[in-house]
C-alpha cells in the first residue's frame, strides 16, 4: 500500500509539463462543453446527487444545525469536486480514444491500475474538506458564539447587518480561498494523471505542483473560472451544479492533456471491468478490486 503513496523507485521519471496560456483554458472549456452535449444524461446522472449528498453528509456528520454551514458546504464542494469528477474524466478519456461511451463506463475507474493511489488521494481531499468545515464552524463560533440560529432569515440578518457578520464574511472567505488554492495546487491534474497512467499518489501530486509552478497565472485564472462557475451553479439551490460540474469535469480532462506531455510508452489503457455481470451488491467490493482478486 505504501507504494501507492510513495513509489518504490526513489527517483521516478516525472511527466513533462508544458507551458499553457489562457487560450488553452478557453479551448479546454469548449471541449468540455462539447463532451457534455454528447453525453448529457450520463453527466447529469453522475452529478445531480452531488449537492444533495454533500448536504446530507454534512448534516449527518456534524450533528449541528446546518444553517451556519450552508455556505461553507457549498463552497467546500470545490474541495471534493475532483473526486466527484472521476467518472467524467473517464468518459472524456474513452471518447478521446474513440471507444463506446455509456454511463456504466464511468465506473470503470474502479479497475484502473492506479485505483489505490486514487483512493489515497481521494481520502486526502476528504480530510481537507472535513478540516475546512471544522474551521468554518470555528470561525462562526468565534463571531456568534455557540447559539445556533433559529431560522435562515434571522441568520442572514445577523450576517449582513452586524460587525460580527462582516468579520465572518471576510475571514471565512479568506480562509476558504487558502483551502481552495491548496486543493487546486495538489489536484488540478492529479486524478486525470492517475487514470491515464499507472502512477503513485506522490507522483500525481508532484506533477500537479509542478504544473502550477510552471503556469502560475494561467492556473490562477483556471481557479477563478472554476470558483465563478461553481458559484453560479450553486445559486438555484445548488441544482445548477448538475450542468456546471460535468462541464468543468470534462474540461479538466482536456486541460490535463494540454498541461502534461503524453507518455508514448504508456500506450492507451482501457479500464475494462472483468467479464460477467456486475450486481449492486458488489458495489463496496468494486471500490477495492485488489481484494476481490485474492
């Protein structure tokens, strides 16, 4: 398992990073939109439960009134977005290879040779998301104490008309920006790389860091585009994310293709599931296919 985090080779060959420009972001978004138009039902199927699941998860895990955490949860979706977009990356990858695409192929990520590294990196993002929610709640307590608001209108009135509310907005957004910048830096190309190649989580994160360092302004612009799109998608009760999320997910795959030089030795992997029918009862085991193989 440790080799999925740190490669056995102390000096692995890292992927070559390209220099990109804002025009490349525009092209990646255009290709992402095209993928969405070709596969809209697949993408909506994968993403429509994303905001709902996030709200339910936050309520169940915290045990507090959810009102003060509505905004942090909505903003925090960007932190776990790369996990939710894994299936979208796979669909774009298959379409790029000229393979047949259906919603079931999104789950072929479970059969990727890098699945354990994907799980490790996904757990890291979930930990960061949990820390962000905890910090956001602490910021609320620091300004309003432990008493939870009795209603949403009352909470909004407190936030928008008091000095404590202004402090909450300013400090919360600044801290949230730092969390978002951290996740963008470590994951902007990490998950697509792990789907594309058999690599460790350490190599994926190192590649993402190098991509940001080589393209700081362009990656900052990409982060702003993602943040603005998620904000717009969150406004109508988060349901706009069912369109925004798939477009950004597909576009991220095409951004990866522009940033990272292809590896000629890697070939084109098809993450095919084992022969035979898959059953709903097999779902937990599908997350850890190496155990099934034993």
